[in-house]
């Protein structure tokens, strides 16, 4: 084996190690609130969230939870108003989705929808976060939901109007039935 | 890249098997995505617009075009890998490595523009095919040539590592209070939604094995899953003597997923990368035994019988599931045949040497 080939092989091995490390980081994202889709949590019964007093929790026996990202968060919208009529098929879809009652929406999906709608419309709503209590308390102590905040101009509120475009793919379910929604609203969109 | 020569160009037998096995893996991928996301459905077109991701930067037809080109590249990779013709250069139409590079690049594009849910198998596939591309690319760039033997060996080491990391995290996530809680209600369902308990009960129900799996078996299902996923792939990769047993355990572990959960795509794709857990020498020895024999026909028949026995309903992946279990039965029986044949030959050789030694010792001296 020549010296140059040794160098090439060594470089390749380092790159493989870095790639595997990145892959491990991807699979560790649930513990940082970063991902649920496609990080090997399938059929794992792993749960996580925030308590009403702001503590991160999960049901893992060993690993702690540290919510670095907010991409996991679902929010409930109220009093959604969009100025003007939808201009095309894409906007009609976004109108319908963001105004549909009885759904909790992933905050990143809301940001994407708001960002697109705000190109031609003013969007206003109030919202509250859907915090998840530890599942052990789920059955016994139904937590008090957060109260809705004041109505906001979503187009100028970066917390709900600016998508994280550096994230290339969907990381969480975009929406799901609200826990308080009547059964008739619980279907998929 | 076209000027980069290939010195001796046949594929590493493990890589060749990975390329061949990925063809049905992609079929499973396609069935699952088209069946669940139904891209031609009106609702899917609407979801496209509020799902976060880079697909929003391209027109929908680009997403479709990437997927179609990926399908063509997979067909090309499968065909050239089956043929495995010797090539002098990387860029030759009959070079399986060229088609594989096409698959790797297009798969990354497919992943980054997929407008709906990214499945576990998709990230696993991205990581595994990506590591092959990284190994080849770095060697080619640093050395100005691609020594296939070393390039493929590095690629297979990388795939084995990715496989171990993937399974490890799948097991690690399950080490939680819900998954390991085996308590059930009167009907036998988990009271905390443990996938292990509910999955085992489903397996029992559809297999006519009863309605209430015993407590000890629920323990085995929960903790056995964690132990298998965190440890067995590493054992398969690093412990030669236990390799076949470990790979058999991995396949058996996935049988319920195929048989009663209608998710045959993931197990097929995961098993497509199992050849990387073997050594090059083992793959060379085992490969000829994959030709039809009584062993592997029987193995495939057992696989089909298991799936037919457990079919819960005719799901979208049921027929594919029959293929997957037949394929595993065929493959494991072929390897078992190879091991048994070698042992038999070694036994005969030992016996021959023993007779020779006896003959020598019984020779009258002087």
C-alpha cells in the first residue's frame, strides 16, 4: 500500500465516522425537541413535551429531555382572519387548512402557511401552545390548557411567521385532532 | 470522474448483493409511499403547500421527475449489478458503480424534496447509500483512481456501521416507561400504549395463538426487542462465529412487522444492507449457494407459509410481504446450506486425515 493510498483510505474512514456521527445526531434529535419523523422512534412509545410550568419531560428511563428546538410544538389557533380572497389553488389550500376548526397544528407548518399567505394577505389570529403533560399524569390530572394570547399580526410576528428554511424536510406531523375537538372534527384533513 | 480508472473492476460480492437486494427494497418504498401518501390525490396536492421542506422551492413536477429518474437508476443499478461486467472506467454504461452513484445522488435529491412524511426507512436509506458515495468519492479524489477492492471494502464497513447505529437508536428510544410496561387491561391491551405489548397481542390474535399473551412473553417482547436492536447487529458485524445466528435473529425479529403490521418495506430495506455485516470471504463462499436447491426452496416455502398463516388482512404490502419472507427464507437457507456443506467437507477431510494418521501409526516400524 502506498503512502498516498493510505492517506486516501484514512480520509475516507474519517469521513465515514463523521457521517455516522451525523446519523447518530439525527437519531438523537427527539431528546432535543428536534424530530419525530424518521429518527427510529417508530413503535417506541417514546413521549416528550413541556409541563405547564415549563419543564421538559420525557418517559425515557435514562436519557433526559432538553427542548432546544420548538419544531415539536403544536399550537391551537382561534379567530383566524385572512384579508382578501385566495388568489390561486395553493392559497385556497392554505386558507382551508389554517382555518379548519378542531385541529392542533405543528408550529413549523403554521410558519410555512403564514409565510406564503403573507405574500399577498394580512393574517391575524390568536393562539395557545399545546403542552403535553407527562403521560403518567395524563389519566389522573388533566392539565389546564394555556389560555389564548392576544390577537397578533402573524405576518410580522417571527415566532409564527418565519419558517426555518434551513430545515430541509418535514420533522413532525403537520396537524392532528385537538384533544378538545368533537369527534366529527377528528378526521384527517 | 471519467478519467478515474478502475483497477480490476468486479464488484465486492457484498456490495453486489446490496445493490441487488435494494431493487425489491425500492419496490417496497414505492408501494408504501404511493399507497399512503397517494400523490395523485387532491388532498395530497393540498398538503404539499403546508408541509415544511425544500420541496416548496421547486415545482411539483421536479419532485416527480426526481422520483422517476431514481426509479430508472435503480433498474439500471440492479441490471448492471446482476451482470457485473468488468469495466475499465467509472463512467461506462455497464458500470454498476456508475448507476449506484446515480442512485445515491438521486436518492438524496428525492429525500430532500419529498413533500410528505419522511419515513424511517428513508433516512436509513439516505445514510446507508450516502456512506457508500462518501467512501468512493473520497478515495477517488484523494488518490486519483478508484481501487475497487478497497473502495468497496470501505463502503461496506460504512454501511455496517450505519446499520448498527440505526438499530441501536431504535432500541435506545424504546428504553422508556411506556414500552417496558407490560400491564394490560381486561381485554389484553396495554394500559399505557406499549407497542411491544400491543404488537405481541396483534401477533397472537392474527396467528390464532390466543388473545392474552402470557406475562413472561410480554416481558420478552419488550426487553428482548431492546436487547436485539441495541446488541445483535453489532454482534453480527463483529463476532464471526455468531454472525449467521445474529442475522437469523434479526430476520426473525422483523417477521411480526412483515406478517401482521403491513410494514414490509422497512424490514426489506434494512435487510438489503445485511450483506455488509458479513466478510468479503464469507460472501464469496455463500454466493453460489443462492442458486436454487432443496434447501433454499424449502426455506422460501417456510417464509411464504408464515406470511400466509399470519395475514391479518389484504393490505397494500401483503403480497410484497410474502415476497420478503420468501426472500429471507431463501437467503437464510442458502447460507445454512453453505455452512452445512463446509462442515460436512471439513468433517470428511478430518476423517481422511485421521485414517491417514492411523494408517501411518499402524505401519509396522522397522
